[in-house]
């Protein structure tokens, strides 16, 4: 039973990261997206 706790914890952690990630905070949290210029970010489909 104790082997399931880390798996559940990591699953909940990934779900929370995905849930709270949005268009406004993605330029601070996503690697690669935060190094793009403003013109490249406008071309990039962040919602897709």
C-alpha cells in the first residue's frame, strides 16, 4: 500500500501543474517559451 503514495502524489502534482498553467503565466513557467521573442510568442499556438 505504501508504494502507491508516491505514484498518487506525482499524479496529483502533474494534474495541478496542468490545471494552473495558463496563457498568462506560461512565459514564466515553460522552458523554451520563456526564451522566445515577443514576435515568436505571437506566432506560437499556446492554447493548442
